[in-house]
């Protein structure tokens, strides 16, 4: 499981084996929002991750933006006020805490077996 807090500490995001990104209210310690419904909705829900998520990262400049990535070769950029990702970037195979956001730039690691 991966966890990241927003910059003011009022929310945190988690994700893991089920591919679902959950936003929690820190004060209540309850799920405030679920961002990935594809697995929950039997394939007919909102687009999202289709495999394990290894990293979630809040944008330090905008507490409404969150990135997630994992084994499905997709980085999802979420506006947590909306149910669907606002951007999906295909390519990086995320296997650990390897997403960072700084000054409007997104940096990721990516695992490859060869080369």
C-alpha cells in the first residue's frame, strides 16, 4: 500500500493491490472519495487503474491534484473534485514510490526487464 498526504495535512490518499485510489479525511479517518471505480463497477465504471497501484503523490502546489501509477503502465492525474482522471499518461511501469511533482513538472521512474 502507498500513502501520501496533501500539503496542509487535511487529507491523505491510499492505493494498493485493488487498483483503487481512496481519499481520506484526516480528521474523521474515513474515506471521503474513491477515484477509481473501474474495478468496483464491473468494467463499466469510470476509467482508472486496471492493476496494482504502487505510488500516489499529491501536487504540492495544488491540493486538488493527485498522481497515481502502478503495474498497468499508466500515470493517472486526478482532480479529486472529479470522478475521472483528467490526464492519463501511458508508458511508465511503476513498481515503487517513484512519482514526484515539482514546479509543474512530473517525474517518474519506470521498471524494465531489459535495457
